[in-house]
C-alpha cells in the first residue's frame, strides 16, 4: 500500500521559504499568485493491506518523527 | 567536575567543547551515540553542536532516537544538568526536553558570525556568573536557529524566568538575526537543569579568537 504524507508549517507559523518563493514568482511576473506554502512530501510503501491499520501506524509515525507538531501539521493520503 | 559530551554521526563541535571545559579544569569524556548509558560520574552532559544525521528530515529529528537519548532523558528527569549547544539545542527541543522548536532562519541564509547577546535571567547554574542585562559577544553558526514557541508557551517561559539570552546589538538593543520569537537565543526547562542555546560559548574562550565571554558562561557549571 502506498501512503503519502504531506507536512507543512502550521497556519500562523511564518513560512519563510514559501514567502521567498512567492517573491521569486512575482519577480518572474506571475502576478496572480495569492499564497505559496513550501512543505515536504514523504512517500512510503507499506507492507499492509488494512487501510485503517495503515492510517493508525502512519499517524504514529507522524507524531513521533515525520512531523514536529510544535510547528508543523500533516496530512495522510492512502493511494490505492 | 566531569563533563560528558555526546557525539552523533555529524557532530562537529565535540572537541571544541572538550577543549573549552578542559581549559577550565574539568575532566571530560566523549560519549558515542550508540552507548546506552552515560558515565555514572557525569556532573554535566553536553549535547554538542554540528549536523547530527546530516540534519535530515529536520535538525535534531533523527538524533532523538539514538540509543543514548533514553539515558539522557532519564538523566535529565533525575535532575542531571544538560546543556545543548546549537544542534544540541535542536536535539533537546526535538526530544521534548526543552520547549519550542527551531525553524529555518527567516532570511533563509546560514549565519556564521559573532553576535551580541543579552542576559535575561541568571537565577540558574548556567548564567549565575553573569548579571541580568549583561551584553556578551558569542559566535553563532546556524541555518535553523529561528526559535518558535506559541503564545501560551512563551508566557510560561517568561513566568518561570526560562528565557536565558536574547540577540541584541553592542548596546543591548534588540537585534534579531534569524526571526526568533522575541529574539530568543537560549532557554531552559522549568526546573532549570536543562539548557539550550544556538550561540557557541565553547568558541568564545580566548581573546585571540575574538571573545572570551564564553568562559563566564561555562564556568557557572563548575561552581
């Protein structure tokens, strides 16, 4: 089973990289960009067929290692 | 006085730290991260600076699962004194031994220079030889030194005198190099036995190298 974890800085925590990319896009005259967030994507293959169990395990992985929940939020997508 | 200094793959300040404490008369031991114990006679445990595990994922994130970290947590929970410098500070926040987190510098640049710091609280072993309001000059060298803590956490830091040092200019006016909340450069835990800071006091031990203000900081632990 393929699992995709996206990690982004929480709303309210300044995303300096997102801001820098936004400025760079502006300077390339892409003037219709309202907001840019830079995050991380972690793609895993799990030896697991039970989706609920996979979600439970990956949540634990996120809480313990993949995200720092002081500053980051995460989302988990199970790709079929 | 025995100072034990942790060494992870990628740590690069352990020998500077050893030299600094030995110049003050302490005996030292470098402890490899695979050790499941720390020396029993340890009076101070230092998590030295560097780039543990190449800063992969997040600075300090992988180091927190090294075998030695269980012993470090137990040592800290029993009141043992722990000092995290730079990457060591990141390891301690990632491990939950210190509050907050270190983000990428606001400018996105790696900063490597001397910077002035203001002593905010000295009712602790680390800064007891300095006065509140003292301005000292200590090198910084980091990419992820942007201290973040939420409002509730910040209020708690202030309420318990846990803010140790803030970045400032030579006159003591706030000057924030990296975007840290309230220009915070170092904090301690509530029970004041775990300390963390981004600047490098072990690199400020000799005037010929630009500053010896680190002596008064590290000597506090030897009292």
